[in-house]
C-alpha cells in the first residue's frame, strides 16, 4: 500500500538522541549521568522512562528539552539540532515546541489557574484574547472549567497537575516532557492524571516522554524505556 504524506510524516522520529553523554563535575572525579544513549521517538508516541534514582532520567529529559547541554552527542527535534542551538534559540524552542510538566507542578502561586495556563502564551507574544481562548478550551479539556479564577492553594494536587498539563499544551507543542508528574499524587489520582496525558496526547498528536517511578503509570504508555547507570537497558512495549 502506498504511504500517504501523513503516514510518512508520522513515521519520521520527532526526537532523535545519538551517543548522548552527560558528565557532571571534574574529569576524574565527576559523575557520568548519561553514558551513551541512543533513542528514536516517533511522532505521537507516548513513551515512559523508568529506572532507579540517579540513573540519568532527568538528565536525559533536560537534554531533550534544551534545559541543559550534553557533554557530547546529539539531540534532534525534527530537523533542528538542539545540541547546536544558542541560548536565544533554546528559549524559543522551550517556549513554543516543548511542553514541560514537573513533579511539583511549578505553577505560580500569585496567579489564578487561568493566568498560570495563559502565561506561556503571553510570553510567546500571543494576544490576550487568543491566550484566554486557548486556556479556556484546555482547562475544559482537563475538567477544570469550574476553577478558572481560583487561587492555587484552593486546588488539590491532582487539579494542580491538570492545570500544569493545560499550561504545557497551550502553545500546542509537538513534544511534551514530564518528569515524575505523578510523584506527588496518590495512586488513584495518578491514574486519572496519566489517563488525561494519554487522551490529550492523542487528541493533539503530541509526542510524550514521561519519567515515572510507577509501573502502573508507565503501563498507560505505549513504550517503556528502562535506564540504569546512564544507559538504556530495556526498550519495548509498556504492556
Ligand atoms: P534521575 O533523574 O534518574 O534520578 P539524574 O539525571 O537527576 O537522575 O542524575 C543522574 C546522576 O547525575 C546522579 O548521580 C546525580 O547525582 C548526578 N547529577 C544530576 N544533576 C547534577 C548536577 N547538577 N551536578 C552534579 N551532579 C548531578
Ligand atoms: Mg530525576
């Protein structure tokens, strides 16, 4: 069967990481956080990363998202060499092409729920009306329509992470990176939050890379990448 352009577009890896090394500290004394990682992540895939504390999961995610530089190796986001971008280009990349969700939400306590979600859109230069329209739609998708003008302290952990997810998606980024997004949630809430990641990832054709400590959470993904000592030691279907 002939591939349509859409299929071809979908089969090209959106993220490619090659011979990634990350060394912290001095040459003889330091830590090898990433010791040669090669990975391809296809567009629209939901991949989970698991592994013991200190094995390099966050280092990998930070390199993928342009939050930190590799010591050596390459990171490609579509046709963009992330490892070669300067700080200005990296800031642009993080604002517009990558959504981040962290364990401790990283929402701003002085802003309302809707304002938190709108902030990245305003920083990227969208006008107020567009930011409001997008945040209203996304907060509806994460079932927080009744919380738009609430302050953060009025929200549960699950609600905060749903707001953080809406914020991460406001620029409709091709890639969503999440570092233990359910690490601060009980197991029932975790399940619901991860299901929302999966559902929104599908609807927005977002590629998701999620670090997690939980086998159950990882089971919501399509692919499970296992790391140890800075290397990938397992890679296969999550279920
Ligand atoms: P994980 O997310 O799997 O727990 P990390 O990527 O955070 O692992 O860390 C991998 C290794 O690199 C660990 O040994 C950690 O102590 C070390 N490391 C991480 N960040 C730094 C840093 N900024 N400076 C020095 N060492 C670091
Ligand atoms: Mg970590």
